[in-house]
C-alpha cells in the first residue's frame, strides 16, 4: 500500500510508558529516537506533558510523563540526524498547565496532541486552541468512542469540525474492541460530521486486530497512522511499527533500524515488563471494556492466566 500523503507517528515512549509509569531510561528513549530518525518516521511522540504537583511527581510518575524541555533536548542532542522526526507530546484534560508551555519557536516539540473523552470536549478544544495559539500542530484524540452514545459523539464531531485550531481528528480504538467493518462505519461518521478535518487512527491490540484495523483505515483514506516499536503499549499494546512500515512500501521508510532497536532494546525490556496479546486482554477487547481490570488481573501471579475466571467475573450480572 503506497500513498504519498500517509504519515507515520511513533508513540513507543508515550503509550509504552503507560506500562511502567514512564520510568524509561534515557538510553531507551535515545534508542527509540535514533530508530525513528534512521527509519524516516514522520513524528515521534516522546511522552505526555503533565504538570508537576503533590499528586503527580516525577519520582512516582517518571520524567517522560512530564517532558521537560531540557530532558527532550538531551535526547535530540544525543544523535545528529539530517531529517529528524517532528516531536510530539500528549495532553490529558485537567492534568496540564499550558501556561508553562513555551511557544513552538522556542521548543524542540512541534506537535501537541490532546486526549479527551466526549464529555470533556469543551476542555479538550480549549487546550487545542491554546496549543495552536503557541504555534504547535495539533490533534484531538477522542478516547473510548466505542463506548460513547452516538448522538453525543456526533455533537462532539460537529464541534470539532468548527474548530479551525484542530489539524487532525483521531479515531481511537481505546479498548481494542473494533472489527474492520466497525472501523469503516465510525470513519464514515467522522467524515460526515467533521468533513473539514484530516483524520488519524490509534489502534490497540486486544483482539490482535491493531495491524489489520490500521490497514483498514488506510483503505478508508486515513493519512496519519500511530504505531509503536514491537507493538509496545498499555496492556495488549498497539499496532507494530515494523509491520506497518513493511506494509506501506514507501521508499522513504527504512524498517531496518526498527528491527535493530527491537533486537537491542525491546527484547531485553520484555524481561522486565509485559505487553502484547493474551487471552485476558482478548476478553476485555471483545467485551468493549477498559483494560484496567485486565491489567490488574495480569499483575496477580496467582491468577494471571485464569482466563475463564476473568471471563466469568467480567460477565457476571
């Protein structure tokens, strides 16, 4: 599949950080940055952008949950790259302080992605506007749309369509619940009610469909695609970046640095933390449930593989 307009966004550090509270070493983040540079990735999301508080501390939540400018610069300065990816950070509604964000021309970051639920769209669009006013490219990522009431989702999409500050509108399969026909149906809804917006897609792999669903959105005309190295990400993980690059067949991408990062960095990391499909996550995806209960189940060594028990608990009336 080759289409020149397609861009790939690597969210290895940001989504992967949900597994270990963003306690990645600088060497890990540097390895991801080198791989994205050398493989021709368009955008690298280097973490979240939370505000430090008594509740959210760097010691507990990790430095890549806060993405201080100096920390990011140390990664960029560690590797000389002729055509580096644009760097992105993600905002969560009610957890950020935009007043401390420098203007884009004073930052190594070029994109701010805002994640919010349908109920928080007013707050989300306010963050997008303030980010755009500072000169950043922007996205709005509507979380858990598979659990949203359709009339409310439509109203949200119509609001987004009127917001000139939004560069990309994301369809997010937060629970890894979608099948390909649902992907197409939701995209038709997004296109109908937010026709002025470029679309992006973020998949989760609860039912081992992250890659195939990403293929489907390409067929349906989406041009900004999220993926992670080796599929690392919360719970069952995300669309595998290496598989996506192989599929795209775009000569600007070189998948070899991604496989090098997997061999040298991700394989050793798998000995410390878990990600990827298993039957517990498959059940949560099938039931269109947030993976928090599945992750809690997997964290208990006495019951982590008891998929029948998890299913019965999850469907207990």
